[in-house]
């Protein structure tokens, strides 16, 4: 896009209070039931009366939302293109699109790929928000795509806030590349920007309420909130989280399967 075209695009954009990108993990580690709960959680939260009141109480009384699902570094699909929510009818129309049962899944988990895709959606948004937010939910660490911290920092430098909703349910089937304390991983490696926060989910029943609470926080556009972060308690002698742990575990698991005599990968030529 030329500079002249970019300026024209910026001038023509419709003002809203928040430009909100919702990105939901749809990788193969999620079951069909979990995917259904996840979609219904977003749909329910967007139509919640408290959320709608928060939208109407903004300076412009409307927000712009887009919803996409993601997995590997090249696996992203927009389910709801940029749409304005100014009232109940708008929210219900989006909710109906989100609530449709998922039709695809993909291997790998690329949070960095999801971030880059979400930032691209904001770049081409036809709206201009007081606040720009990327909201990512997921049940694992980044194991494909560009390094996560550098990707996060580049996006935050554009004035974008990234929030996270790590799914840490006890009933999830254990995976060889699961990481401990996923909420700590999200806190140190995923989120960033003014007022960024993590809201973990420990039971799937909590998901709709967690999304509702997260939306209410993201719709708060009080200037005094900018630059503030939730309080953090530092623990003595606690090492920093290894933000490349997902990539390392994936490579380790791949080597284990490759050299396992029970797996005839080498003869098939498909490590």
C-alpha cells in the first residue's frame, strides 16, 4: 500500500472504541466437545447484557470485532470478518456465525503465527479504534513459526495489546509437548502492551464466564488504566520461563518417535 493510499485508508476508517481480534485455538489437541464449548463461550459472552452495556457506554458506543481460528503457522481461518457491534442485534448476528460447529482442525500450535495473522487483520481493518486488542485463547505453547517473544514485542510496538486465555483443564488428554504452568508461559511469553493480562481457564465450565470477564476488561477504555498491569508477585530464585520450550519439546518428541524401533518411519521416509 502506498503512503498516499495508506493515508486515505486511515482517514476513511470509521471510528470505534475498540478494534478487537478474537483468535481461538483449533489445533488437533482440542476435542470436538472442547471446540464446541469454546465457540459457544465466545458467542455467549458477546451477547451478555453486561458486555453490551459496556459497549454502549463507550465514547462512540460501538466496537469492531473479528473472529478467527488458528493452529499451525499457516493455518488460520476468519470465521467472522470485521463487524461492528453497537447493540443486541449486531452481537446476536456475530454469535450465530461463531456458534456454527467447527469444520476443520490442523496439527501444530503457532501462537506467533496467530499473532502475525491478527496484526494483519488490524492493519487492514476498516475501523479506527481508541484501543486495539488481540485476544488469543489456546491450550499449549508455541511449537512452530517465528520466535514468540520477538513477534510479541514487534506487535506491541505498534500500540497493540495482546491478552491471553490459557486453557489448563485437568481432563485434557496429556500430550508429550505439554508445558507446565501454561498461565506463567502466557504471562511471560505471550501477552504484552498497555493493560495486558492473562485469564486462565481450569475447567471448561469456566470458559464462558472467563470470556465474559475478559471482554469487560478489554472494553474498559479509561485512560488511567493504560500502562497499568495486574500485580505480579515475584518469587525468589524463580528462573524466567523458557519461551522456546514448546519448540524444544516438539523437536524432542519428533526425535523420540523417529528413533523408536516400534515406528518404521525411516523405511517409509516420513519422519
